[in-house]
C-alpha cells in the first residue's frame, strides 16, 4: 500500500508540473494592486474575525481562477446571522457632576421640597426623543443612532424574520406586524423615518433577547403604511454584542446624558453606558420638570414606604449618591438606610432617576430674651447702721 501511495503521489506531481498550475497566493505585488479594494470584516460570537477582500477581475493575474481571497484569523462556528455594520464611535461618558436645580430654595414656598427631574423613564439605552432629534437636527441615519446609544454593538440580520412568529402580551403574530404595532405605540408615525427605523431595530432586538417574546412591550393596532414601510426596511436586523443578542433598552427621553445600566439596574452591560444626548436638554419638554411636596408629605411618603421614623431635621432626610451621567444611584435616608435611586423616585412619582431637590424650611423664631431687670440677682438689703469696727 505504501509503494502504491508513493506512485500515485508522484504521478499527480508530474501532472501538475505538466499543466504548470500553481495555487494563487496574496503576494506583496497583489496587495499593492488591492490597496483600494474594500475589506469586509465579520466578527463572531467568540471575538474572532474573518476578513474578506472584494476584488475586481483586473486585480488578478491571468492564470488566477479564484475571485475571492479569504483570511481566517480564528475559525469559529459558522454564524447564522450576516453582518451589516458595526460601531466605530466611542461616545461613552464618565461624569457624575450634579445637575443644578431648576429652582432656588428662596423661591419655593416655605416648609416645602421642590424636586427637579430631567428626562422621562429609566434613561438607559436609546432615548426616543433624542434619536428623533439626532435624525432631524443632526442628519443621522438609523445606524448612527443605534451605534451611538448602544456603543460596541454590531448590526446583523438574523435571516429568520420572514418566517418567525413573535408573541406580544401572549398573542402570537408575524414579525413585521408585531414590530410595527409596538413601534406605533412607542413613537408613532410623526417621528423622523430614521428614528422610526432605529426604534424598529431596538424593538426587534429586545424581542430576540427574550426569545421571541415582547416581554413588557405592548402594541398599538393599525399602524399607518408609512410606519410599516420603515419597519419593513430593517426587518430582521438586530444588535449583537460579542456574538450575543443585546438587551436594547429604550425610553422616552433622558437628562442630557443617558444613564449607566449599572447605576440604575445593577446590570453590568458594557453597551448600556452613559453617552451624550445633548438635544434632549435643548428640545425635550420633560427636561427640568419641577414638582412640590410639603415637609409633612415627604415625611409620610418616606416613613410609609420604608417603615422608619425620620428625625426632626428634614435637611438630613435625603442624601443623594450620584452615578454616571449625574443620575441618582443611591439615596441615604436620614443616615438610617440606603436605597436605590430609581426605586426611590417611584415613591414620589418622579419622571426619571436624574433628579435634584431643594427644601425651604420655616425659620425658627428666636426665643425671647429675658430683660436685664428680670435676670439681675436680687440685691441684699444692708442695715443703715455703720459696720462694727474691730476693737
């Protein structure tokens, strides 16, 4: 068998020499020709990459017969998804500077608290108003919006949206219908088309994260055709982080910066970090809302919610611990206990976990001082007689 194998090998070698064929390789000369050729890079779930060179026919020597050169850095399992684009921006913000209150303590009624909130919702992930403003005033497309609010993610097509069923509030339906109805409820047709498309991708990704279930999302029936068309143009596109479907949270608006998922939900998700959303502070109607409570109302809310007895010093009742983007990460209550800021704001029905407060306490009337006559010690009465002289 060994001799036969050697004969076959020698015969094949002779045939190859006669045909004068060689296996094409990417040489320095070829690379020079391909300097302007597009390089496509696909990232896989394990962090590896596959690079593809797209060439034109004139980039090849006459005797080459392969139209594509493929370099595999590390061979992964073949993904079922196809890469569309990935993020090239790095807009993560690290800042916990406090946001000044919209009101001054001297301007509020005596014996009351004034809470100022910035944004509406948990403020983690995509700001719906912010996305719309970026599309209108910044000219951003849906991919730029998504990569800004979910830094480090890649956009891929699942290839399954045409046939899969999605469940919304226990009712199954096709992907386009369900996504369009949810987007109709979340933002509606009045938003910029690119913002609608970004919302559609965020909704579809969120549903894929929960295994084709809409979880806490709800739909609004009868979306207009313009909104359906926008959703259809991106149907099947989802955001991934290191090969896994991302948890694409979103909310109405934010306070100039989005919140960090670690500060709000104690979830360490690298693509849900605090990023800028500057148009929110300029155009969002929920930026800088002020609500008022009396001192007694604040006392009752805190004592009933946390079953504690507050001290007689209202200025010590709430100490705010700020996280990234200036959001309230924790609240130290009267030095007795510490609670999460997002949970605390629900007790007061505040619009977002980015809030500040000021309080105006009634001035204590000074105690009346006793007069000098009242405070002077009684003087001893002395006899008129002259004191006795020593003998």
